[in-house]
């Protein structure tokens, strides 16, 4: 089953506010150009994904409507089970990727957003850590499909 990219966010510096963008250059083994985590480094994921419905459910648990990007993940998707992509290769539009592991929320997220309880609300809803395998551009509206 295919999903779709609904939002893309980058933060240019550590702890900086995220910016919504309509597309981003994905570089294999490094991340999204312009993002704070853009750096060739085998010890970190290149990209993070989150499911739009899971994030909305976290907001429901808190009794608030969360703003897009408050999750601080790079790419928001809908229509695909991110856990099913762990250990598999898939595409986001023209970019080939590999799902590495789930992406648990951290206390830093809660500190940056000033949303008490967000870390707990996002437990088991934190998204997916991803390795970018081929260069390309990721765009809002791109299809997310397992290979």
C-alpha cells in the first residue's frame, strides 16, 4: 500500500524552529540539504518520517491541536504504516530509502515545543529513522512505496 508526503520540515540549526518547505534535496548518506542534521555520518539516520494520523492522535491524547512540524520530523506522510518499512527499502518519489528503526520521541522535543506530556503522547508514534540511498528531490505530494 502506498502513502503520500503531506509536509516537509527542516530546521537550519540545532533547536531552531522548523520551516515548512514544498521540496528538499535528499543526499544519500547525508540527509536533507539545509537541515541541521545534514552531514555524512553512518551513525545517524539521514531522515525522519512521521505518520500524520499518529501525530494527530498524540494531540488528541493531550487535548490540543498540534501544529504541523511540532514533531520536528523531516517528512510527514499519510496512508502507509511506517513500522512496516523497518528493515525494508522503499521510495519517496524519486528517492530510494531504507527504513532503519522506529524514532522514539525525546525530552528535547518537549522542551522545544513547551508541550507538557508530548513525549509520552508520542510514545510508539514517534515515526521512522531512514537512510537515504539515492540522491533526488523529495516533494510534498510524492508517493511513498515499498519496493
